[in-house]
C-alpha cells in the first residue's frame, strides 16, 4: 500500500510569506503561497495544503512551470560576468571564470533563478563534497603511478575551494535580489559553508633553508642538457628577498642592480609592494652567475623566463622547482637526523624571509619596507615567528630584574649572566654550490 503523502504549512519568516512543504514520490517540494498582506493566514494555508495533498494522492499534482521571464543562472551569471569583469584584476577575472565554468555552471546553468533555493545550494555543496571524496579515492588507487602522471590527475577540491564557489554564487545572486528576481539570497550566510581548517603558517629554520638551497643546486647540476638550470637562483630570490610568486615571475633584469646589491619590485599587487629589496651577498653572487649563462639577460627580459623568454607559471614553480627541491632536502635532513620541512609553498619562503629578518634584529620599519607591508600589525601579527636559537630568554629576563639570591645560589659560584641585549643571529647560509 503506498504511503500517504504528508506535508506541512510553513509560516512567514525572514520576510517571506506563507508556504507549503510536502513530498511527491519521495522528493521534497516547496510551494510559496503569499504574504499576510495578500490575505493568507494559517487556516487558508491549511486548506490549500489539503488540496495539494489530495492532488498528490490522485497523481494529479504537477510542479508549476517556471516563469519564462526569469532568466536562467547561465544567462544571468554570463551577463553579470561581462558587465563586472572590466573592473577586476586579471588574476581575479581568471579565478572567477574558473569557479563559474568548472563548478557553478555545470550544476546551476539551467536553473531559473527562482529555482535556486537554500536547499538547492545545500545540495550543490553536498555534491561537491562527494565529488572531491571520489577524486581523492581515485588518486589513492593510482598511487603507484609516476609522480609526473599523478600530477595530471584531477585534484579534489578542499573545503576552502568549495566555499569560494559558494561565496561567488552568493555574489551573483545578490545582484539577482537587487534586480527583483529573488526575494532573498539563498547562498548567503555561514550555514551554507563548510568548516575550513586553519592554514598552517609554515616557515623554515636556517638549516632547512640551507638544505633546500643545496638540493636546488644539486638538481641544477644534474639537470639534462638544455635545462635552464634556474632552480637555485629562483628559490634563493623567494627565500632571501621575500618576493611573492607573481612578483618573482614578472621581475625583469632592469629591476636588478647587481653592483648596488638592490632589487626593485615594480610589478606588485599593492602600492606598498612597490619597493626596493637589499640583496644578500650570496644572492648577489647567485644572480650574477645566473645572468652570465641565461639566454635572456637583456634589461627588458624576465629574470626567470621560460626557454622561449616568456613568463613562467606559478604551477611550474611549485611542481617543477620547489617540490623536487623540498623532497630531496627532506631526505638529506632525515639522514642527518634533523627535522624535515612540512608543507612548503612559495609563500612559506616569503614568511621565512621575514622571520629571518626579525630574528636578525632588523628594525620593524626596515622589515616592513623589505616585505612591502604598510601595516606593522601585518608584519608582526602574521609573520612574528622567531627563528629557533640557543638564546636563553628566561635567563635574560632574570638578568633584567636582578633576581633574588637563594640559598643554593649562595653556596655556589654564580654563573655569568646573559646580556639582555644580546641576540643570536641566524646561522650563516652557505650552501655548497
């Protein structure tokens, strides 16, 4: 015997009118009735619910056709993108296009805007979670493939990436609300988002930096004929000059003053980012040697261009230069019974650069200028790590306040105190090149 259809009246809430929620063939349905001002009340809504459930039992119920004057998500999002994109940075345009084309449109393209409900947004989120889990399992099954082939497999989306697509959906639908196509934004609010794990603010210790640069030097030496052999100077600029990856890839030789040991960052994402960075002697030497052998050494050439002289991609830096160097450096660190590096990104090297400056007692205004920060809270709040050293800071505090003479102290010769103004500088980075 078929189950009797059930449903309920949904009273007005959050500015919405009376509505019905019921099930048809196991699927939940939602029908808007109207507001109290339109004459709707609980009794009238209960009567309408009874009529709807009777139609469901007799198999006469059909969903109301979507109004043809309400655009589909594809139509509306395409117009929104075309109108808004001229004001965006190129990086933003590419990112938004990726979120729309690869994720939102495949799911919502044919939906009329009125059909995108809170429940539908939640179903989209659940679908992306399932898709990411399946991709993760598929990659695990292919663990025996060579790394170069595994890198070509589709990558699962993190919770953070899924949330970014939902936030963009909310931005598009907010304009739909302003235009009167929707009464509320169904993608808006924290409840629509997945829980995100806080990113680890990784940075390297001096011995890890040394191991990384040594590994890059070895990879350059062992590279096949025709290779640009730019791993060592490229990674050295990231960790010893603190450039963002976009700044690194747009750096031109005219911005590098080797004789004056200066590097000018002119292609930055912020006004404060346009700055001059002081080259360490080792970095000066590495770049000087690299310029003598690169085919693209003219003033207007990119410092770390491809063999064709074009700008390289961030993904190449991560997968072809940084990842192999980290892998080899970690093997050396483990063999020496030292702590290996955790997840290392180009931005980890920028944080390392700032942490090295702070540990070397560089004045905060100087660190801000070198990093391209306009707010000291950013410098100290985000990058305020201290490189490990052997300085006994507790003893330094005792020295500041003078201490209290104890019985044990009277019975033995006092040890020499620690100068509270002393700080141990980070170990000198001197990879065997």
